[in-house]
C-alpha cells in the first residue's frame, strides 16, 4: 500500500497479503498495555487506512503472550490528580482511538492471542469479528481498580453481544472469561486450536474474495442498524445501500463471473 505508515513506536502495521493489513500491538514487555502514545497511534493508523482504497481487511493482534492488558497501570498513578477536565481529555483521547478502529470502513478482525483485559477487552469488542486462541481470556477489569465498566464502549458493545444479564455478571465481578466460555457466550466467533493469526488470515482471505463495496456497505448497515430504533429505519438504510451498489461496475462483474463460471475481478469502484 502506497501510504501505509509503519513508523510507530507502539504498533506494527504490515500488509501481509494483498488487501490484508495486520496491526500488532507492540509492547510485549508490558503485555501490550495501552499508553497515551498508543491511543494517538491507533487513531493515526485508522486515518491512514481510511485513505487506502486497497485495504480490504484489518487484523488486530498482540505481540508476545498477550493481546492487550489494558491501560498501563504504571501511568495510572497520576489519573486522580488530573482534575475533571484533564480526566475528560484523557478519556476522550482513548475513546477516539477505539472509535476510529471500530469506524474503519473495512472489516476488523481481532485475533485475540492472549489476555484482553480492561481497555484491551474494549479494543477486542470494537472489532467486527473476534477469533480467540486457546490461551485467550477476557476481563472487564475496571471495577477491580475502582473504575466503572462503562468505559470505552464496553457497556454498549458487550451488552449487545451477550445480553444484559451475563454482561452485568462479568462487569460487576471483574472475573476472567476463558476462551471456551467466550465462545459459548458468543463473545468470540470461534476458538483456534492451532494458530489464531493463521485462522484470522484465512477468514480475511474469504472476505477479500467479495466485492469491496458490498462488504463495506454491509459493515455500514450492520453497525448503523445497531443504533436505529425500528425495522422501518433499518429497511430504509438497507435500501439506500443496495441502490448505490447497483451503480457499481462490481455488481455487473459479479453477475458476469457467475454466469461464466469464473472468479470475479473487482475494481472497488
């Protein structure tokens, strides 16, 4: 990709196959704990990927043994001294980063290779799809450090994934959810018995075979319709998406390829 910026201190970003970018949280000595710099770099990365028309899928994972252990507690001692506005600025910096990742127009797959705790749990939830390794574990750890589980989208996203009762239990206790239970709850799509990153790449390759516009507007419809209040509003949004896609040459190409029994060649226009 022409403008993919790989000059980050806390992240690695690499196009590993055409259209597939793997983003690795790269602070393994701190279990990929989040810092203000990481929040800034995640937001910058998302901005850059939005300008990459060749980007089709993003995979998020962690370096070393963990996915992300949440906010780096080495930096947390100063939080009570920030004052109300200072703490609000801190929260908004983190929230912008996760929102930018979730708002990417292409699918985001979280390859959860180890612990995803606190803000790391929130980051995994911000992905469209989550695959877990056998050592993955999830922890809404906020209450254990005197904070609310209403942080970085967790209260909204987790409730919609697994329902309010289980969300309440997990958030009020701060207990650990192991990979097998996460799959049973629907928190993750599947558990990879071998290599979670390899399985995520295989899934990404399946997505890339489809039309770019079709996938992107599918994501837009799925996310937007989580927030609308009626079936009628959902239909209206879907109708607009389908009308736009019929104007794309990719739809004609898909139909022609089907009739000719060949793989389609999409242009993403």
